[in-house]
C-alpha cells in the first residue's frame, strides 16, 4: 500500500550501516503537561476474563503485542520446534486470532470475488469450517495488499470480520452467519486493511477512503449502526485502539494528517493532534501515560498525553521525532523502552519512552524497501521482529543493541503471529504453523 515517495527523506533520516552514531534527540514540546506520579497508568481496553487467556484480537490480549509467560521457545526454523503445519487456502494477510480450541483467519479467492472466515483446530491444525461474506462488487487492491488483510476479533461468542468493500460480518463459533452490514462502497486506492475493535456491546472500525470517510460503531448482536462520525481523511489503513485514561475512555485513531480521539460510546470527537503524514498504517500503543502514534515512512512519531479538548497539538504532545518511524509495522512498548522497526531500511530504533531520548539504532538483516509487514511481539525480555521473508530477529530488551539470533521460516510472512499457552502461531503465504517446545 505504498506511494513511491519520501524515500530520499527517509534515507536522510536514518543512517546506513549495522551500527549508528548518536542522533539528535526527540523534540520535547514546551508546555506539554508532565506525568503525575499519582496519575493512573494508561491501558488499552481489550478482552477481560477468559479472553485474557487467548489471543482474541489484533496484537493479542495486551492490545500491543506484549505477552506474559516464559514457556515460549525463542528459537525455531521450518523444521525445529514445529508442532504442526496446515495449508491455508486462498490469499490473505490477516493475523490469526484464538479463543478456546479455535483459530480464526480470513482469506480470499479468485481475485477477491469470494472472501471467507476460516476456523482451524488449535490442537491439530485441522480446518473446521469456512463461512463466506456476501459478495457485492470487486475492490481494487495494491499488489502487496490482499482482499483479506483485516484481522478478525472475537468476544468468545461471535467472531467479527471486516472485508472492507464487502462490509462487516459476525459469525458464531459453529460458522453460522449471524449478521452482515455492507455499510457502503469504499474507494481506497490500495484497498482496505484496518481491523475492527470491540468496546462494550459494540464493534468499531474506521474507513478512510476517497468517498465519505467515517468511524462507526455497530451493535455486536445485530450489526445495526450505533453511531457514525464523518472524517476528513482520504486514505488510511490503520486499526484504532480504545484506552482508559483513568478519567474517561478514548477511541484513538491515527490516520492521514492527524491523530484524533473520540468518545467510544457516542462517536463525539474529543481532541486532535496535527502533523501526521498520509498513508498511515501503524496501530498506536501506550505506556508511561502517553499514546505513541507513528505516521509512517519518514515519520513523525508522536508521544501524546491524552485528554483535553479540541486541537491539543501545542499542549499535549510530550515529544516527537522523525527518526526511525515505521511505515507498516506498529510500535511496541516494553518497560522503559519504545521500539520502532523501520521497514524501508530494516532498522530498529529504541527510544526511552517517557522522554524520547534515543537509546540506539541497529540493522536487522539486509536493508530492504518495505521489508517488514508484521508487527513486533515482546516476551521474556526479548522483542521479536519478523520480516516478509519469514526471518524473525530476536533482540534483547536493554540499553544496547544485542541481536541474540535469527529464526528462519523460509516462507513469505506478512501477518503478525498469535501466541497462546507456550505456542506461536504463524500465518505464512500458504500455511498456518504452530511452534512450541
């Protein structure tokens, strides 16, 4: 999903080579509110209860790729530590989600004229069922996109899947179609990709495109529109998050030209930060009382204090930087650090999350334009970055760049993994692979 622009700017921002000299620090914004020691830590609102044991949504139960537990292997190959492999029909870039003993994936056939939700058995990899979304008309996509790029989400009773131009559908755990809402035709020149999120009794998604862009909430039982708010944005492929600020809940949307917050119950716009570029894909993450949003290609990355009303660009941006921002993969916060993987030059950048101080930069493999699509995962003091060739670079969490080793799946891998009960689940271009001890 990429215009062929800004590469010269990016090359000036990032230094080539395997080691990097100190850079200009991130810009602190004068007048931005400081974090109080008594302020409640921000958190992303995701599944509670039983859902915390599974991987029910994009980026898992933490909502940002951080995994608890130390029983997961950190080394593997296409043969080592492989529990099972199973073919995945069709073409799709959505990530697996998991609840109970079922893995759910979306896929597409015949140039996007048949789009389906698949269920696999988590123990054996055997395909259980497949349910198609009602087809309306063909959607144009970029060559690197697919017609099934949005990751589904589940509440343990229904599975909600977005197919962009074909709309949203809900399916029960036996594969029965419960509802479908087409909404309207979409006109995004690279196709659709953003994933839905759950909030209370609603499923929320935003669609920025050449027509009437919007963010909307649907009743998760019926598919009826609960609220819909128009947006002044022409393109975008990101996934929103819902956060608890301690005072109120906020729906955060990072897309073309700005980062915005909405009331997730009503759709009312709360605040705006200006300065994003266009073609925004990364999902925001939170930590240290801040929301971190990257706008892709040459940046910037913003550290935003939530809250406030109206345009808060001058008052609520704690720090910002142009250096190291990702185009496609999302950031990740691990302890005191914010990690970014720039997928244009294969460079990982580590910032001190609270201040924006550059900790280090290092190269992950061979420099490759648009070489990373999957978002990173962190567990057991390590961050795992998987590139499009199926190589996973295992980096130690700490103040120095330490690449521990590289795992090879030897298969194109654009989807982010899911992790449950000591097992990794990777979707490659043709298979679903379970990796465990």
